[in-house]
């Protein structure tokens, strides 16, 4: 990247787009110079409140034709990711894309293959940058606590209560429901933390009166016979997230945002934490410092295949080999 300040385009100016804009402004090494959103009032409001230097464009093609940008952040609904990321990559624009990367396996594979030619394509799996999960990954993959024996996770939040009238409650745009939306972060963490891949799953889902799955329970196995249990509750009354890796010599877990280690029936906090970051800061690190891409597009394929296996199992009530 030729300059120390990166000129960025923001594609999508809704809630997630605003979060990215806030992080970019807080980092200070990037500035949003162009925005676009089908709802112009959303784009104008974001420009006014978070990106006063930005020009507002009617479409991505218009933006690419007229804005001078170094990179882009895609924050639009999933159904638009493939077309928009493809357009940006074809123009040579490094891109940070919100998850999921695309809405079909074929499109994910196509983007993975296109990204191998350059430029940079990174995914906004934010937990890959949290100090707790980065430290958990370090400890689990160090081998000092022995082999992984099982993984258990629980995720719950007031998700169903917020999706009425949005694309998240439309099976055409969000067929996975809660597990395909917010749950994808936790699925990615299973693979990121352990370095293992799924072998088989058995699942049950309930739409709870919505058009997409809201509650899903998963039982499965990872490589090396490691047992996996995941619980996704999208109609809870508060946010909660637990993530535990049971190893031969210790249980390592994240509970209430803190990292713990349990040995011999004693539970203690782990305090030697890896640095905290976020997808936007890490993306700028890649562009400005040549840092490694911590969330390459390949990680989207593992999450997609696992999610589809879960949905197939929930529909057929059979074990699905991944």
C-alpha cells in the first residue's frame, strides 16, 4: 500500500456497516471516502455521523467508476456478497467482507479461487481477533494440555425478537436462521481454536414461529473421534456465550467473556492473554504492514459445509457425514 492512510469504500450502511465505520475511525489509519447503500438515507446518515469525507454513490458500479479507493469493506446482506466481492476483486480492490462470504457453496468456491489470484480477500470473523479466543487457540494447539477430547458450546441471545421484517427472517436470504447468521461465528471458532474438522453431525432445529430456524442443537464428532456438542438458542432473553475445550490434562473455557483453566477440580483465570484486535484493524495491518491474513476466504467453506450438514440433519433427522 503506497500511503500510510488507506482510502476505503464502505458497501452497506446498516447496523453492521456502522460498526465497521466506528472501528475504522477509532483505528485512525484508514478513512472512509466513499459509501453506498440501496437506502440512500442510511448512507447519508452514516456519512454525516461517522464519515464526513465520504461521497455517497447510488451503486457499487458507480462508486468504482468515480471514487479513488485503496480498499473496500462489504457490509451488505449475504445475497449481495458474491456479486459485490467479485466486482471489487476484478477491479483489483483488496476487500474485507462480512460473513457469510456468499449464499451458495459454488459461489464461495469461486471467490476462494478468484482470491488466489489477488488482491487480498479477508472475512470479518471477529472472534478470530478477540484476545480470549486467540489465547484459547494458543493453549489448545500448544499440546501442553494433551489431546482434545471434546468441545462444548452454548450460544443464546434475543435474536428472534429483532428479525421481523428483515432479511434475517427470510429463508431465501438466510436459510440457516440463527445458526447461519450469528451462529456462524461460533462454528468458525470450533475449527479455528482446535485445528480440527467435522466428521459427522446430528441436529434438531425449531423455527419457533419464525420462517427460519431459531433454536438448533447439534451433536457430532470432529477428527480424531473428538465429540462435539453445540447449542444455539435464538429466542433467549439475554446474550450468553460459553465455549469449552476439554483436553486430557485441563479444561479450557470462555465464560462471561473471560478465559478459564480447570485442573484437578480447581478453576482459575488465564491471564497471559494475546493482544486484542478486530477485523478492521487486522485488515489494515495486512494492507499497511504485510501482516498475515487471519481470516482467509477458505475458512468460509468449512463453516458453510458444517452448517449445511446441520440443516440437512435437522430436516431428515439422520446423521450426516460432513
